[in-house]
């Protein structure tokens, strides 16, 4: 390799590193407080999404099962869940 080719490759490598260092992901992770804040918000969003999703899913299943009163065990159990949910509102 000659000197000119090496210099061009080093310049291209520098340009790529500058582009990489200015990327949002790298700038967030360069600062510990910013990283902790980002991870905290990420955890809050995950927890809230999990709770809301599970609540909606369980409510929908209970409402569907409440319609099956001809099945003694499932119908009574689902009707009791529906009554308790209505009492909370």
C-alpha cells in the first residue's frame, strides 16, 4: 500500500468515526445521568404497558366468559369477576 491510499483510508475512517460518535445512541450512552434517565423512562413505559395490556386482556376474557352461564363452573366464576369489576367502578 502506498502512502496516499493509506491517508485516504484513514480520512474515511475518521469521517466514519465522527458520524458514529454523533449518533443519538452514542450521545445518550456517553453520559451516565442521561443513560440512567433514559433507562428509567424505558422501564416506566414497559411497566405501564404491561399493566394496561394485562388489565385489558383479563377484562376481555372475563367478559367473554361471563356470557357462558350455561357452563356452571366457568359461568359462576366469570359472573363473580364481572360483579367485582363493576363494584370497583
